[in-house]
């Protein structure tokens, strides 16, 4: 039985990866942070009663900013594989706390690598580093001839998050070359799921669409509607992480779908799932998305509600907060469902991401199961269930 240690186990990817490794018969250990409220919702279903004897899923309190803690946990666990997924992962927030992000996302990676070296586990422990397409920064001149970013494209990070992650990327590569460690970078493009954090754009859209369709919210406020992202499903992407650690030689791999979509088109796809068509009007910060048509059958199938519960006003309209109305009100054709709020713009933006996963497909045999339509459906279904409850 192999033993794996996952940092960031309470996050989106950590939870899917833990499920995958448990299915494969691994002994899974994870590092969770102490928080004043519960932060283990994504993995609670994996937890077993420690008092009942044999367990193959264990959580340790810890933090990537604490070297002694990291060394002690790795010493106790003696992992065959470490997946370093822990990070302050929000690009916009990284502009607010750049030093913290450098410490966790950059130096945190060094702490893991050094701990393995200090403990003399260089030949035993394989390390996966959660690198990111944010390293490319969306610079047009750095795409390859076919218009994609691949393993040989130059980096040009555009946020404190990207800059911290570039340190993580290079220190991982350096330890591989300097000490012969099996350490590799997965350069993963955006991946989403029903477990995605609620402030990332896809989840914000699917949650708001479900809330609006169920009459519990009036409007969705977004930033840059024209950003293009290569969106895949997190369930597919954690399989690639595992595959990267099962090779003869450690190498870095791009994981992506090879297709890119605008934020506004993701919005349209989410609203279409509940039978709403959006018409865009205006430009820049004045742009709005208006409800143009409703497919009643689709609406009923998705929400389980008839359209007849319409009234002219939302009971408690609140444009600033994501207020959940107590009395549901179904939107009418002509309502403004999406507005641009410049608060969500970033000081420097990554305009376009599009990855070429050819190396992963040929060398790892990696093949995603979800396309974008399947991803939107999975997320919409999850969020409608949430609001039905
Ligand atoms: P999440 O934000 O969902 O999860 C991040 C995890 O890191 C959480 O478990 C969080 O704990 C933990 N964490 C945060 N700060 C610390 C710290 N100081 N010490 C220890 N743990 C910490 O991210 P994802 O699951 O989406 O992403 C996983 C990794 O992959 C991240 O490193 C991210 O940067 C990277 N990545 C993600 C992509 C994506 O599209 N999802 C694409 C490319 C890379 P808590 O729950 O307590 O907050
Ligand atoms: P990203 O994801 O920055 O690509 O980082 P996010 O979903 O936050 O943004 C994607 C694009 O959507 C635009 N956008 C908005 N974004 C958010 N969060 N909220 C909004 O209201 C909004 N409106 C428009 C953004 O400007 C951006 O262009 C994610 C994270 O998971 C990183 O950790 C990971 O490394 C990269 O993906 C790959």
C-alpha cells in the first residue's frame, strides 16, 4: 500500500485527489489548517471514526508557512508521494496580500522540498507541485505557432500569485536537477467543478444563475466579461496529477482542454441551462446582460418550478450583497440579470489562456472525460440542488 500526503486537502483539487487515491488503495494523509469555523466540508464524507481502529484517511493540522510542522508531518508519514496543492489560490486576492502569497505559494514549496531533503527521503518521496497557466500571463507573443501555450512557452506572470507560483515552479525544477529528486510540475489550466470556491468566476456564475432561477437573487455582478479561459473539470485534472508521479522519469506537463471560452459565453451557457437567453447591451462598465427569452420547458425541467410565480418586484433587492430573498420571484423577460462592476477588475489582467495538452495525452495517456458543456451541466445541477434545499 502506497502512502500519499496532500497539502491543500480541504480545497477543490485536494478533495477529488483524496477520493481518487483512496479508490486506488492508498493510505492518504492530508494537512488542514486550523480555522475558527469548519473548513472540511469537501472531505467530511471521507472521514472515518478514528476510534474504530483501522483508518486509511488521516488529517494533520499544519500550515505551509511553518517549516517545523511540515518537517514533523513528513517525518511521521514517510510518504511515497507528496501532492503540494496548498496555496492562497485567488489571483485577485493576491494583489491584496502579496507577501503572504509569496510565503505560502512560493516559499511553501521550498519548505516541502527541503523537508524531504533534510529527512533523507530524496530517493523515496515523489513530489507533485501545483503549477499553473497563470505563469504564462496570457502574453500573446509567447504562444506557440499554433496559438497555444505548451511546456516550452516562456513565462510572464501578471499577478503576485503568478510571481509566487513561478518561484514554486523553478525551485521544484531546480531540486529535481540538483538532487536527483522525483519532483515535477503540473502546469494546469483552469479547472472547475461543483466544489469550486464560490468567488472564482465559474462558480460565482453557476451559483448566481441557480439563485436567480429559483427567485432568490436578482442580479449577478461580474468584472471582465471578455477574459478567455481554457476550462476543464477538476475530476479529470487530478487524474493527471497522479499519472505524473507514476512515470519512469520526472517531467513537467501542461494539462488543458485545448479550447478557450469567454466569461460572457460561460454566463450564457449557465443561463441556457435554466432556459434563459441573455442579450448583451452597452459597453465597458455599462454593459449589462438582459433576459431576452425564456424556454419554459427547460426552466421547469431544471428548477422543478412553474414560471407562474412572477411578481413585479424582488422582496429585498440588494445590489451590493449576494442577498438571498426570502420570497422567491421568477425573473421576467427584460430584467437585467448581469451587470459589470469594476471592483472585480484586476490591476493587471490575463486576457487569454489556451493550453496544448498533447504531451500529457501522448506520454501519460491522459484523456479528459468532461467537455465544457458537461462541466456547466455538472455545476448547474449541483447549485440548483443547493438552492432547492
Ligand atoms: P483551493 O483554493 O480550492 O484550495 C487551496 C487549498 O490550500 C485549501 O485546502 C486551503 O486550505 C489550502 N491552503 C491555503 N493556504 C494554506 C496555508 N498557508 N497552508 C496550508 N494550506 C493552505 O484551490 P484548488 O483546489 O482550486 O487548487 C489547488 C492548487 O492548484 C492550488 O495550489 C492552486 O494554486 C493550483 N491551481 C489551481 C488551478 C485551478 O484552476 N483550480 C489551476 C492551476 C493551479 P483552506 O481550506 O483552509 O482554505
Ligand atoms: P483565474 O480564475 O484568475 O483564472 O485563476 P477566476 O475564476 O478568478 O477568473 C477567471 C477570469 O474571469 C474574470 N472575471 C472574474 N473573476 C472572478 N473571480 N470574479 C468575477 O466576478 C469576475 N468577472 C470576470 C477574471 O478577471 C479572470 O480573467 C484560477 C485560480 O484557480 C488560480 O489558482 C489558477 O492558478 C488559475 O485559475 C489557472
